[in-house]
């Protein structure tokens, strides 16, 4: 068996603000939206490509240090951060901040040659906007 899709489900009290942020500000395409009894709502937003990164606590601390300069990750069981590759990390950071995100750290060049910014999105999810600085197809 091979997994064919990754769905990250984010629970938030401020559903409308979170949908508006990810769909309208970040620009994720809406695949579908559904409602059920009792006020239940879900919107499924599409990202063209996804990867699943598995990291130990030392790596999480290292990434926090590189991107932010201090620990910002949630306690172990809640430490989820979503990273979005973008064309321009600085411009995207400004646009996301204008759209309701809190900038935790401005874009910084990482040792792995990307420009990463850390934000707290509406709904409380930490996100990284990253821009690859090297052409992934070039030889090192």
C-alpha cells in the first residue's frame, strides 16, 4: 500500500479567519467546503506538492535557532509547524502579516540555503514561508 495524499487537519476556533488567511492571503486553492449539523464546517485547501518531515526534538530546536534565534515550538505533543515554499519569502512574509499572521521572525538565510520566515497564522498554527536560494537541479 502506498499513501496517495497527505491531509493535515487543523482545528481552530476562528474558522472563518483561518480559511480566509490560507485561501485568500496565502493563495491555496479551495478543493471543497462542507457543512454538517451542529455548526460543523470544513474547507479543504490544496497545495500542489507536500512532503512529510519527521524530526527529533534536537532538530526542532536547531530549526528554531536558525529561523528565529530562540525556542518557539510548542510542547512536544503539539509541536506541528507547516512550511510553504514560496517564490519570494520577504514579500510573502509582508503579505501574510498584512493578512493577519504574526511575524515571529523575519526571513533569514539558513545553512541549507533557503530564506525562511516564521509566522503564527490565524488559528494558532506556526508556519514557515521558505524560498529556495539554489536551483534544486544544479550539482553541488
